[in-house]
C-alpha cells in the first residue's frame, strides 16, 4: 500500500463530521494503519461506487469489521470486543505525480 503514496501524503479520518485521526507523511500513516489493523480480528471493505475527476477519485465503501478480543489500552470502550461494526462511507484520493498525495476517509 505504501508504494502508491506520495512521501508527503496527508491523511484524515472523519467520523460524523469530526476528524478522528490525522497523519502527515508515510511514517505517520504507516504507524496509524498498523495500529488500526490491531483493533480488528477481521475486516472487509467493499467498493460500492467509483468516480474519477481529473486528479481526484472518490470511492464509496461498505465496511464491516469484528473488533479484536482485546482492544488497545487507552481506547474508549464504546463497543465490546468481538462486536461487529458496520459503516458506509467514502474515501477521497487526490493524486500528484502518479501517487496518492491526500486521502480522506469519511463515515
């Protein structure tokens, strides 16, 4: 995944209109992605829509994940471990020089 990203990539995760995570550069995004992967025992993303306009692409996503049996320390315990999370959202990609320069995930 990282090979497709601009070294100065900017990432934001937006949930319910609020930015819940942000990363600048490959190193920060990699660390954030690795942390997020540990939150789930299983994840699946299905593309529901795709639109491309110039240097941007928007992808509709149906997301389902089962929370890991043990959540990371310090995270709010809003959902029980093992619970299934289902979200509909979209990812917006902005390209520069053939690489992803900005990614915004919204749900």
